C-alpha cells in the first residue's frame, strides 16, 4: 500500500496542529453558510416550502435523484483516464469507493476535507502514491472548471435565456474563472514541457512574494505534483477525460431538469445547465459541510430572480433536491469508509497526511 506509514500518521495526528472544526477557515465557511441560509429563507413561509417537497412528483423526483447519484459512477469512470499514466488498470471498485468517501467527507466535514480523504482512501486501495493521486484530482477539478465556464457562456447565449441585469455578475464571474483556468493550464503546460525551468521560476516568484514559511511548501508541492500529470502528455487520455467530463455534467444537468418537473417548474434545459454552473461557482467559496446555504442561495437567485419562478416551489426544489443529492452519496461514502477502516475522525485528518506526503515525496531522488 502507498499510504503513509502508520507510525508517521500517528505522530502527525498526535501533534494535531489544528482541528478541522476549529480552524478559522472552517469557522468562516460555517458562518457564510448560516448567513446565506438566513438570507434565502428569511421572508419565506417554511410550511409552504416543506409542502412543496412533500407533494413533489415522486416519479420525476426519483429519476432526478438517481441521475444525481449516478454522476458519482461517472466520476469513477473518468478517473481511470486520469490515473492510467500513474498506474494502469486500477479497479473501478477502488475508484468508486474513494470518490464516495471523498464526497461524504465534503458533506459531513468543513473545508472540503473530502478531497484529501478521497486520495488517501485511494492510496490504501491501489498502489498509487498520495501525491500522484492528488495530482490527478487537481487536473480533474481543472477539467470541471473548463466545462463550467463553457456552459455558463453557452447558457447565456441561448435564445431562451432571460438575460436579466443580474446575470452580468455571473458573466463577470465566468470571465474571471476563465482567466484563472487559462493561467492554470499555462502553468500546467509549462510544468509538463519545461519542468525544471518552471519550478525554478516559481521558486523565484515564491521567494519574492510569499512569507518565508510558505516558500518551501509551494515549491515542494510543485515538484511532487510533476509525478502525477502524465495524462497531459497523452492526448488520447486527455480527450477521453474531457469526453467523460462532458457526459458527467450533462447527466447532472438532466437530473436538475427532471427535478424542475418534479416541483412543477416549467423551465428549459438551459436553466438546468446554468443553475448547476451557478451552484458550482457559489460552492467555490468557503462554506460549511455539505455546501448548505450556498446551494440554496444560488438556486434562489437563478430560479426566482432570473427566471421569475414562484418562491415556494423554487425553494422547495432547492432544499429538496439538495437533500436528494446529499443523502445517498453520504450513506454510500460512510459504508465504504467503514469497509476501508476509516472513521470520520480519520477522514478529518487526511489533509495533514497528504501535506506530509507532499513534503516527503518532493525530496525523494528522481526515479525512486
């Protein structure tokens, strides 16, 4: 197994530099979630919202929930293309179990701890190092960001998009995200084709603009990251990963659209594509576990302010479909975490394990 040695992990946990629940970032995220939940429901009759959930069309609701959960199987299939350059023929079961554990961690713990739990679990199930596994996850998130940016622009270009003044904020956000994505791709390309020169350049920049204690970790992360970007050198695998990314997000949007019908929201597929992109933008900021508050605020803004839907069914959709996506993958993730031997407390400390792996692997001799 490529997980950290047990004794090392125990020393790290014993030192316990911070608690996932007490870290300032976690507190900030929880505060943001609570404020947005208050903003979303402050003037609403919660009885009407619950009535909308209780009377939603069961067939459409079940189909929408099934698609929202099936997306995690697609994530596991896509991950194969990203991880193949590191280790071929990883088991689908290992990838799906790790994906489930990761999203369960995001749902139950703050600060997106599930991202670290996912790669930690995978390294226990497959002979793939923590750092290489985490590198593939970074590329996966970059592919997601590309599709989100493209889908935002495409949705706003459709003739059935209402194009209110408020949409300008999303256009600005999409442009900003697009610039960040382009910068990230440029850095990744330089790391692939000019690794030593790029690391040296980034080290020089870090030495100029970062406090001393942050300089070495940044360079260590870049050096370790180079060991997991093999998919960028293989056009066939990159195209395959891009194809699965499109399938994933279109399937997810179809789930949103079916959920619209479950709650009596007569909206075009464009609205589903735009809403999922808006939610992706909202949840990129700090939040509490499960992205509660951010999800509902994005749905309120898009469905009520943009498309002019009635408040009760729109907020019934926001709360009901959020829970429909939250509950199944959380239960599946808890099941696999138990099989792997990871408690929720262990999941909360996986960020420390990955950080330590980056520090150690960055200093290993080439080819070791």
